[in-house]
């Protein structure tokens, strides 16, 4: 189907627009006409039903004013068992009004039926249907349903008068149905009226469709003429940007003005292009698909120390030292099509080797064919040397800060040791030697602990990883933590997720990390508090362990220094615990995160990669 449509689809814009616009404009008109015809016929029939029931209401109102059948029969003076006389009496009472109604509504037949007499009392116009007076209605007549159900009804079909639309209304007296009233009209007459209405709708639909054809043709002709003028103008602009398209009125004229403005801008841009490239501080060089230089700006000539006449048209690799196997980003982009953005590289030029930032992009023509590569190169040799100097200064500052921390941590115990030794030099009391000797030994142990922690930080112990159940490791660590923190004011809460993926860690070192964090949390709690330990599978590839305390929290201004060596908020701390913890977690390809609010507690979260079970 699609192939057939493509085969016979018109080529010209005029015919394409006609084929598109005609259904768009014509189909709604035709559909509207069809809907109007259907809905109009339904509305007309419904209006007829309401009209006939309105006549019934008029007939019923007249009967009510006469007191109904009972009221009329009070003045009857004939024999009670004479049915024919009773019918004749009621006919005389009601026939005049029935004829008046029938005369007021030409083509409509009206009348009364008496249930007890089982007879038609009147049928107007009486000059046509007086012979039906006294007749009953057949058993299948819908009038029986009206009298049995006590509700109005409108039906169409063959009845006493013929093929009619018959509206019937029950007559109720003293909560009893005593007959019914009807008003009917021939279906042929109704159909003729409906046909006249349909003809009018169809005529207007055809007229509207014809007018839409004229409008569509005019719009398409006007549009295609303007498009042809634009097409011819664009063909001229292709070769001469100074030849504008003739002006056109309306919105298309605005497009023409925009095209002319664009052409003028391109004309100005073409003259500015070389000036812009020449004024750039960065080197710009273009190379074609054959690796030949096609353009280089003055900044590029200064970088490569060359004359553009000697470079353009020559192979690009000749700009570098021949004794160096150098793969330029430009060559890589030509060979692989991979573009580079802001990469740092050393350029081995014949006279020097500058450090540069290079960005390369492919060049394409209007048909998408690759023309070559353009590169923007910035010499950052001075900035590179400055960065190296700054980095060296930062390393020296870090070493100095660490040395100051070490000196501070060692000075206090050494001062104590020196004081006690000086005192003991003048003492011969064995008890003093025994008492102060123990203090000296404790201070020496403190020095040894500081040195051991420092060695752990700068010379990590080798890892002995093994598949580990993190929940079991937490339970074992909590036993040690409870023994360490015998203070009953601290409550430990474990929330360990079931079926947690295993991790591969050095159990001893991870226990050291957990104990360090838990001890810090205990020390942060001044009153009754809680240490909450939670494990969960963050994803299929990662397991998390979080330790939360409700202690004093960490102030914002020192939070970034928590992992710095020798930084501690405790007077007796060495400041190496969290630094060692971070080093151990990093060695397990994990991460450690701290979330704390001053006065609200701290949460330390450890993330470890899950072990891929085979």
C-alpha cells in the first residue's frame, strides 16, 4: 500500500497541497452535513411526537373543563343499558371541539376512546372519520397498553386510520383509567417534511463543499506562486548573497525578509570570518582527510613558529620533530572519528616541547561528507609549570602540618617522661621509683601507640580478605564494643537486614574501623544515649553499614577536617583514628561518608562492593 502511494503521489507542491487540503477541508463539511441530516431527522421526529402529545394535552384539558366522562354523563337522560345512545351522546358533546382541533392542525387526526363503552367516541375531522365512532379497537392496538399502563405512548405503524404516527394519552378519573386520547399524523406526510429538511441540509453541504474547493484552490495557487518566487530567489542567493528575493506581502513576506536578512548576515559574516580567526589567542588549524594542512591562523603560526605559506598544503606531521613517535589528537580524530575536548598533551615541536590543551572536531560539508578536522590549541606551558610549583608547595605544607602534629603528640609524653626521670635522679626511695616508673612506662606505651598508628597510616598492613557475612562481623564487633563500653547509659540497637550479600574484606581491619567509629560515638554522648547499627543491601552490587549516635554532633566548620591526620576534638585523642579508618575502607574499594548535625548526632556510613557469588 505504501509503495503504491509513493508511486502515484504527485511530485508538485500544488498537487500535494490539493490532495492534503481537500480531505482536511471537505471531509469535515461532508461529515457535518451527514450528522446534521441524521440528527435533524431524529430531532424532527421527536418534535412531531412532542407536538402530537401537546395536542393530546389540549384535548385532555378540554375534557377536564367538562368534568370528564363522569361529568358529561351526569346530564345523560337516556336509558342506562343503551350503549349506542351513550356513545351518540358523548359524540355530540365532544365532536365540535375535536373538529376544531383537527381544523387547527391540518393533517392531524384526534379523538377520544371510552374504556367502559369500549368504543371510539369522536374522531376528528368528523367529516372523514365519523364512521369510526362506536367502533372498538383491535386487541393488538397499542391503545390497550396505554390504558393498561396508565402512561403516555407514541408509536408508528398501521392502525385504524392507516400508516400513522400515533400519540396516545390515558384519561384518568378518580385514580382510574377510563379511556385515552389520541392525536396522529400520516407517516407519509411526516416523511415528506423530513425529506424537505434533508434536501436542504444536503444542498447546503454541497454548496459548502463547492465553496471549500474554490477557497482551497485559491489558497494553494497563491501559496505555490509565492513558493516559486522564493525558490527562484534562493537559487540566485546560492551564487550571489547580494541579490535579495523580491518582497512578498503577509507572513510569507516575513519569511522572505528573514531570508534576505540571513543572506546579508552571511555576507557580513564571511568578511568577518578571517578577522575573527586571525584575532584569536588560541591556535586554530584545519587538516583535510588526506592529512594536509588547509588553514592555520596567526596564533598557530606563532605556536609552531612557521609561515602559513610554508605550512598550508603540506602534510600535518611535518610540523613535529621526526625523531619522536608522536600521535597527535588531530591524527587520532582523522583515523578513528573520535573527537577530543580539552585534553592536555606535550607537543614535540622542532624548537621546544610546549604543554598544550587541544580540542578537535570533525568537519563536514553540506551533504554530510567528512572534509577533515579542525583543532583549537592553547599553549599552557606557563600555567602547567605554575601548577607543578603549587602542587609541590601543597605537598611541603602537608608534610609540615603532619610533622607539626607528630611533634605536638610526642612533646607532651616526652615532657612528662623527662620530668619524672629528673625527679627520680635525686630520689633513692624504692616506692617512688616503683610509682613513677609505672607512669613513665605508660607514657612510653602512649608514644609507642602513636608511632604504631602513624605507621598504620603511612605503611598499611597487607590485606587478608576473605568472603565475610557483614551481619556476623557486626555482631562480633558489638560484643567487643559492649565489653569496652560497660557504661549502662549507652544502649546498642542492631537493625540487620536478612539475606545480605557477602563482602570480601579483611575481618580484623574492618573490626578496627567499626570499633573506632563506635568508640567515637560513645564519647560523643554525654548523657543517656543510643548507638544504632544498621545494615542493608543498597543495590545488587553494593552493601551499606551505617552507625548512628545521638551525641553532640560535629560542627559545620570542622566537618571537612574529620579525616585529616592529627586532627581531633578530644583532648586525649591522637587524631589518627578516622584517617586510618578512611585508609582501610579505601583499600577495600569502599567509601566512608559522614552526615552530622550539631546537637543532633552523627551517622557514619560505610559502603562496600558486594561479592559476586559464582
